[in-house]
C-alpha cells in the first residue's frame, strides 16, 4: 500500500513481551497534517505503540514507514533527527532555566546543555524561539524561570521544546493530565495550530477533549485496532461501547 501521502504507515506490527502480544499485527495510517487521537482501555497498547514508533521499544515483526522510508531498525536519536518528536507523560524541562533558554537548548544542532554555553544565539535561533513561544502561548514568559510556570504552561513549554526541532510527526501521551479547564481549552487551540504543518498523534482519555481536537479517532483494545473513524462513528460503535465507553 506504498502511499507517499501518508506521513506514517504502520503494517503487521507486533511486539511480544514474554509471549504476551502487547501489539498484535497492527496497521495504522496517519495522513500528513492529521491530528489523530488514540483511545482505549488501560493495557490496550497505546503507549507501547508510541514506544515502537519512536524507537524506545523494538518491534518483534512488521513495518513502520515514516514518509515512505522504513525506520524499524533505526535507533531513537536517528528517528528524532528524521523528524519524529515524542512527549512523555511527565514533562522534562530544565526548571532552573528560563523559558527562552529551555527553547534555545532544544534547537537542533545536536548540543547538550553544556554545549549550549558555547553556543551563540543567532538571529535565526532567536526568531525561531519567538515563533515557537507564540505558537505555544508563552510569548510573554520568555524571561520567566521554567520552574515558576503553572502545570499547563510547563506542558506547553515541553511541546515547544519539541517544536524547536521542527518535527513532522509529534506524539503526545495524555497532554492534558492534571490541567485546569481553561488550560485544556488552550491546549486544544494549541494542538489545532501545530497540526497545520505536521502530523500529531495524541493518546487521551478525556472524551470531551478528544471531541474538540480529533480529525480521526483510533480505538485500541488488546494490542489491536477495534475501530477507527470520526468521534461520532466510534462513539456509536457497539464494540467500542462494550469494551471501553460503557465502563
């Protein structure tokens, strides 16, 4: 099904842990500039799927093509360089650096934090930082120490740190966990902004939030895809109600 229009093509993907198939012969196709939400009960394999796409976990079988190139054998850092960004549930920001500095050290010239000390902040880097800060809703917080941000703002900063690397595929695991209602709404707007020029995969439990953001919803169950389509379609699917939404 070699279709260059897909940003991501996952086929026959399987991973077994001690004989248990956490992901079982799964196929997934993500369009360019698509915002896909993956839902499903705990243990469905959602986080494992992201681990396989970013290279944290090694597949037992199958294919993962990013922009029509096989990435299954590639180490994690190479996948990042190819344009795959992944945000985990707990934000990993540098609490004692300013928002500006957090974004600056994320600029992709393969630097460590220590390398950043010798790094000259060029006009190009500065304008990139300002653009990303606007995109994540923190343009007036550039001089603020990251540790002083609210929980939601820290999550946005971490998304910004990934955006500095201009990923073409961004994966977010439960991005609104612990956020206030206002922060959730702002996060929905942020996600709509950032999927204009990249594909975004979000794992989420909050159905109201899923409705707000999803172009398409994939429901996982026991390492397989149970249903896929619009939120309306999957919500009305008897199988989905039975294993997931009914609980």
